C-alpha cells in the first residue's frame, strides 16, 4: 500500500496506529475497518494534497 501512494510502510503504519488509537479505524491481522466515517472525512478534508 505504501508504494502505491508513494510513501514508506513505516509512515503508513504510524498513520494507521494513530487512526486506531483515535477510534477512527479498527485493525485486525487481515483487515482494517472504518468505525467512524465522519471523523475520517474530516481528517481527509484537511489534506495538503486535496
């Protein structure tokens, strides 16, 4: 996934950990589930790439 978006796997892992800690996503061994799309959309709207 990191290669696909042009970043490092370390950065992706830090981002996913942050999102999980904030309760926005839930991680398991084989999947990632979005728990609250509203918060995720709010974060995405502040993207410097948007």
